[in-house]
C-alpha cells in the first residue's frame, strides 16, 4: 500500500508544469472583455510576421519529449516551450507558467487570436495556473494551441477537447 501511495505522490508531483510557488491566479469566465492596463503606454498590435515566427519556433519542437524544466530539443516542459519560442525572436517573457499568467493583458476567449497564451489549471481541485499553451490557429470556434504534456511531449491540441476546456483558466495577450 505504501508503494502505491509513493508512486501516486511521485506521479502527481511530476505531472505539474512550472512552479506555482503558492501564488493563485483566479479568473472567472464571466469577466468582462475590458482590459486593465498597468501603464499608460498605448497598446501596440503585434506584427503578423512576429506572431508567425513565434508559432513556427514552437512548432519545430513538436514531438519533443517532456522534461521538467527543459528548454531544448532534448526535452521541455510547457512553459519552457513558450519561453523558448519567444526567446528565439528576442522577446523576453517569464520562465514559469504562473508568472506568465500575470504578464500582458487579460483577454476574453472570444477575442483570442494567434500568438496569445492560454493558461490552464490541471491539478485536481485547484484553479492555480500550472500549464500554458500558445494559440497557433483559430478555425471558427475551435482554438488550436501548442503545448508540452507530460504524457505526449510537445503536441497541438484544441480547446474543444473536454479535458482542456474544463482546465482552462484564462487567456492573455503578450504581444
């Protein structure tokens, strides 16, 4: 019985992506679409070429195995994938998903576009952000995003998948 409990504890510990450091981010889907700015700087729309480049940077890691803390072709975690994709275009963002979830502007899911970040809470009974994905395509109401999972490595999923739909916490625009 102890061995089973120990194995379950190890699986749960390794299944999270990025450190949350007990910081909670709670976003309700009923929030308004109004964006709160932290500064008086005008909002700039990202050039489509930069968004395309970041998506291509992320897609070249498709199939890469999951490795906690990883940021290379040898293995990467979800926040490592996003961090690396942006870094390859000289854009600096935080390294862990919980910190990324506080970067940029909150956006309503209806206003999501390619290059935006989607944040998820994948731990049972928790709404703390511990997973992130990069929106790669929008086809009607189907939102595709690339991310790194512990079971399949770097893959593209859609928000229509039941698991990701219920784990979704918020979307943010960093570009």
